[in-house]
C-alpha cells in the first residue's frame, strides 16, 4: 500500500518533466505562466494569448496580435497550396477514370 | 470475424460474389456521393450495368479502387485543414445536453438482470441446447446479439455494457480481497487479453460448436471473477478486463456518454478529442491492438495469406504456431508504425512536447476507424441473422430444420464501404481538433498530422484491399 502511494506521488511529481522533452542544445522560449517550452518566440506569443488570455500585460497582448497576423498570412498561403493539391487530385482522378 | 460465425455459412457466404463486386463498384458511389470525386460517377454507371456479375466483370481495376479510397482520405484531410477557426472547432466538440434523471436506477437494475439472464442463457443453452450452430441460442446470442448487435449499439447509442456486464454484477455481489492492483502492470493484461481472445476466436470453431463456446465463456468467467475477487471489481474492470475496455472505448464514440455530471448527449465521435482519454503507453497499445485485430481477422482469410504461408507450412512450421506468431508480429509492426508516425509528427511540428504526450493524444481518433470497420463488418451479418436470433429466443431448445434469415440487397455493400470511409473522416476531424488543442500555431497543428494522414491513407488502402479479396477458408487448420 505504501509502495504504491509513493509511486503515484513520484509519478505526479515528475509529470511536468515527462510532458516536455527539450533537446539539450536547443533554444526554448518558456511560458512564464505554465512553464511550457516552445521552439519559436511567435508560438510562445500565440500560446500566451490562447491559454492565459486574462493574465497578459500590454506588451504580451501586442506580441500575440503580431503573431496572430503573421499566422493568418501563412495560413492563406497554405490554403492556396491545399486547394492546388485538391484540384490536382480531382483532375488527376478524372483523367485516370476517363482513360481506364 | 464474420467468417467464423454461423452467418458466413448461410446468407453471407452465398452473397459474397455480388457483395464483393458491389463493394468495389460502390466505393466510387460513396466517394462521389460525398462530393469529392465526381468523376467516379462514370465508373459507377459502368459497374451498375454489370450488377450481379462476379469480380471479373468489374470495370475498375483494383489499383484504381484502392487509390480512390486512399485519395478520399487524403482529400478529406485537406478539406479539414481549411477549417482554421479555433472557436468553431471547440464549439463542435463541446456541444452537449445533460440527460440524467431518476429513471437511471431502474434502468440500471433492469440492465443488470438482463445481463445475468443472457449469461445464464449462454451456459444453459450452450451446454444443453441443440448442437446446430444456426439454431443454438448461445451461439446466436454471443455473436449476433452481443458481439455484433450490442457492440453496434455501444457506438451508435451508448455503452450499455457498462451496466449489462454480468461479470461485473456478479463480482460486485462476491466478497473481495481488495489487494492493490499493481500500477506498473497498468492495462497491459487487457492488451494481452484482447490478442488472446482474438487468436482463440480466429483459430477455434467458437462460432460453430455451442459446447466449446459455453466452455470458453465459463473459462473467461472464472478468470474474470478470480481477478475481481483478488483486486476488487473496480480496479479489475477499469484496467485488466479486455472486453470491458473494448466497449468503453467504443462507447466514447457514442452520442450518449457519461460526463462529470451524469449522462450527457453529445455529437458522435467528438468526445474522442478529450485530453487524457488514453493515458499511458499501455492504453495507446490497446487502441492500436483494437485496430490491428480488425485487420488480422480479415487478413488470414485472403488468398494472399494462404499463398504466403503455404511454403512456410511445407517446410515444417507448425500452423498452430503460425497464427499467434503472426498476430504478435503484426501487432508489434502496427505499434512500431504508430510510434514512428508519432516521432515524425514531433519532428515536423517542431514541438517540445514529449513523444508520449503526442502518442496518447492522437490514439483516440483511431477508435473512430475501428468503429467504422466494426460497423462495415457486422451490420450485414447482424441483419442477416437477426431473425434466427429472434426464433432461438422464443424457443431456445427447439432445433428447427430451417431458420429464417434476411436476404440483403445488392447495394448493401455500399453501406459497408461508406462506414469505413466515414470512420476515417471522423478520425481525421478528431485528430485535427486534438492538434488544434495541443499546438498554439495552427499551421504547426496541420503539419503535425502529415505522418498520421500518410499512415491512414496506407491503412485505408490495405483494408480496402482485404475487403475486395475473396474469402477463403482458414488455411492449414
């Protein structure tokens, strides 16, 4: 009984360490509210806005806005690529079905 | 599993040629109907004029049939990636209505009594009833009523097995030694138990011999009750019992589920994106095992399996060793591919989350795929044999020469194919939502799905190939 109790206590104690796995030589931008590390600063800014919206100061809000705009731009580019892929699949199969 | 069941030797078997051609033809219909590849309409028109013919009369070659299925999965991933509104995704997954009320206690008692009556019927009729598999209530109740029918209601309505489970009812009545369940062991006994159950089901005539079935159920009862006696029913059924866990996972797909505040109505499949639904490597392994046994079950009756294993058996490999070894190797392979996809996903999304976190979060969507295959496999089987079950229920000890079955129409294969595809679609959507929840950047979330989608496309094509193969008798046994 005591054995399992210590075991489960140990498990909850190490839970934070086990959730994240940062390579030794990597730069990590760590969230000051929950301790989650990110590989890019803009991801940290987005995370703060999504996970801790009510706790941010003005500078962090501004960083979130900037990261969000940047994200919108890259999403538009991705949407175009995805649309291109869909058109390719559609017409590719159209032709294959016409030929077979 | 349909092969081992009485239905395979009556209605389902006779229908196989038309079903197979119907299935291949209708993949085009399904895909077309879902609005992605309208071009396939041409193919379905060709196929329609040849309805009723054998496999040879198909106008679509196998490779095209397979790649159409794969492309449908890939295209739906691209479509899901267009949904980038976080609030919209969360609203869909959080939608729900409370359902609880005072009627629950009455329903629980009725359910427990029904479960006990069912178990008693399996024992009494299994040991004493007619030996004909098509008329014996034990066989029909276990395979048609429980494993096909009840399992279908579990993911279509809600997990009633949690209440019906007669072993749990009995275990609650018995005293318990209340030894602490070893946390280290976790759910690995359930993983092993599932593989063993499927192995026994595949290699032994469990669906043909009522006496054997009743004996196996008796063995399972003794084992389960002993486990519950030692560790307490709660721990045993929460961790070690494979059957309870299969139904629990299927139930997570269902529109009715148990939340923190009692019963709740929700959208089908959307609960699968909940964090910590699958907790730990043992539970990930169980979900992967659930998917693998579905494939294994169909794989061992393909001509390719027979051709592949014949040289092995000729060189002296005992066939009784062949089946469990293949089951184990395949499971290890599936788990390996899943872990590989997790690692690739971690690299592609450039995240510092541990691989274990990703593995747990992206395992529940696989349940939707398993549900799709179960429905495809068992809906027809259930409908064909439901009248036989009804007759056996009214007169369990009679052994009529002719039992009623239902003839399924030709287009029925379309439902099976549609459910396979829909299972994949739900899985893609749920994984999409889970990724959005996990990653702050939306493009990062989309990238994290690339390896999983690649594996899923490959898995769809493999499964469609298995479905399109003619069923042969289990070789070497």
